[in-house]
C-alpha cells in the first residue's frame, strides 16, 4: 500500500495469484474422488458441477432402491457408463473450472 491507502499492481497480482492457488481444483484429487466415490458424483461436486452431481447421486440412490423391481439395474447401468465417460472428461472439467476462477479473480 502506498501512503494514500491504495494497493499497488505488484501486491494486487500477488493477491490474485494467492486466491487462485487457494481455490483451484486438482485433476489428481478429482480422479481420486472419481475412483472411490464416482457413483455418488463426488468428483462433479468437487469440480463445481453441482447439477449433474445431484443427478448422479439420485441415479445411484433410486437405482439401488429399485434394483429389486428391475428398473434399478437399468439406472445403475446408465450411471456406470456415465461415470466411465467422466474419467475422460475430468481434465477438461478441471481446466474449465480453473479458467473461470482465474477470470473471476482478475475481474475484481
């Protein structure tokens, strides 16, 4: 800060970098969540894809609740395919989240 109470450009850039580093999403952690809790949508919750994460969670719950009736097997099959496809989408989802984060931070 200078004597007038304003923040100079260097400290502003440092603050932006610290905010970015504190809030960016890790591809490695996303894959760990996908591997262990993928059917529950944990990796999507982590990456900020809340809507689709809730759909995955609901497919899991409804699928297991209706597996006796037979329709649950179909729902769990759809969920399994979706989670498998997510393995290829995770790097792009993390990159998109981090780009949006960087844009939000630099616009402040």
